[in-house]
C-alpha cells in the first residue's frame, strides 16, 4: 500500500491494483472526492463486519442475506481541530446490523460472539479502548 498526497487535504491511496481517495469536505479545505480519514476507518469496520460475519456463517452452514449495517459514533473532534490532544477521539461506536438468516438462535449467538473474536478492524478499535456496541435485528427464515 502506498499513497500520493494530491493536496493538503486529499491523498490517493494505492493497494494491489486499486486506488482510493481520502479527502476532506469542501468546508474543511478539501474537494469532497472521498471519505474523510475517520469515515474511512469506520467504513473499514463496517466492511470487516460484513466479511467476517459472512465467513463465520459459512463455517457453520447458515446464510446471511439482506444485511444492512448503519453506524453512529461519538467523535470528539477537538484533536482533529488542533484544539487539544484527545487520547480517545471515539468513545462509543454503535452498529445496527439488520440481517435475514436461516440460522437458529444458538448459531446466531455463536456468530455474534465469534465476530468480536475474529474481525481484525473491530479488535484494533476495541483494544484501543473504543466501545463498539452491536445491535442485531435478525429476521429468521
């Protein structure tokens, strides 16, 4: 993975044969061509949650479909605004996970518990002191 800073607020990141832009909104000096750095990090949590949950489901022979994940976070922006150093900019992250599954209650509980063990992005965030709350809404088929 490598990157080229295109402006003080925008960077083009390359990994494998892909490119991505991380940028700030116009009102913060950017050109709004990509997610902000913090949005990128939280988006990675959503992506990792999806991938690992589906791998875990496959491991135990159940399906997950129609998965929707919404995320909210308490973000203390004082550090990003250069007002003061903030040790823990994100105090709480809440993910609402809505999914349809053919798994039974025990299988779904195992999946939820295992997700916390195996999602590397969630592990990094939790180990840094961020509380991640997952609120599951499962429609069983």
